[in-house]
């Protein structure tokens, strides 16, 4: 698969991996090393000018974690543009709120697996 990104995006992704949020760390602990039903995920992956939080490359499933800052009108527009771009490349994007990771992690993992199975 060809990825469309530049070296600055790759450098930014490396920094994001080193400085993950607590919520990203919680979810990554459940996704890494094929821990979720043997599914391979990567984290902080550059695609175009964007860096996606988590990616299952074999099914082109993107997981984006969103905090409340994503609810502002400006960020909703930006997130929609990002999603449209990723979908135009054949990716399926699912968005999960940070508080769902904290409060309903089991449900979130079931949701991720269900979305994976649909693809």
C-alpha cells in the first residue's frame, strides 16, 4: 500500500507516539500486540497530511479518539474534512470519545471489533 505523507508528518507521528495521552495509552494497551482478537493495529500513522490515532491496515479501519475540544464548530468542520479525505482513500473512520474509554472500555472494544468484522 502506498502512503501519501511527507517527512514532517512522519516526524510528528513519532513525537505523538512518545507523548501519547492517557486515554490513548489505555486504548493502546488493549490493541497492541494483536490483543484484540488477533487484530493488528498501529498507532499514530501518517496518511496524507493527517496522522490517525490508530489504524488496522488490513481492513483500512481508522480509530480516532476525540476529546470535548472536537465538539467546537471549527473542529467539527476540520474533523469532517479529515474523515472525507480518509474515506476517499477507502478507509472506514470511527470516532470514540475519550470519556467512553474511561467509562465504558469493554463496550468500546466490542464496538471496534464489530466495526472490524463488518469490513
